C-alpha cells in the first residue's frame, strides 16, 4: 500500500487554462518513467484551478519525484502558466485502493 503522497495545488494565469491542461496531459509521460510513482492524477477543480495528487510506497520515492522532471517543467514555465508557485503539500496516506 502506498504510504506517502503529495497534493499539489495551483492556479493558471488568466487565458492560460488550456495550456496548463495540456502541460498536465503531457506531464503524464514524464511520470510514466518514474517507477516509484505508484499513482498520479492531474485534474481541474475550477475554471483556473488545477491539482495533482500522487502516491508512493517510500519516502525516498516521494523525494525523487519531488525533484523530478514534472517539477522542473513547472518551474521552467512558472511565469508563463501559473499565477504563483504551486502549493506542494506532503501527505501520509491512511488507506488506498489501487488496481492489482
């Protein structure tokens, strides 16, 4: 069972909502290359509000992901796409249901 996760919250700049959605869809390819990332979800909660939730078996896997390619992409495009630096909240998972 995954024991660790992140909840990432961010807001798109006005007029950049579609670009943020495309960025997140494209980011899945980067996450697919991370064997320690057991689950990864990118979603939209409002017109300009986006979130990522991901889960990991170990704290080391969580830290590896934190410093990985998706974060590099967010930082690289921060001023272009996002209103501010995303809020990254580490979470400890209490229960989960995953396939397999």
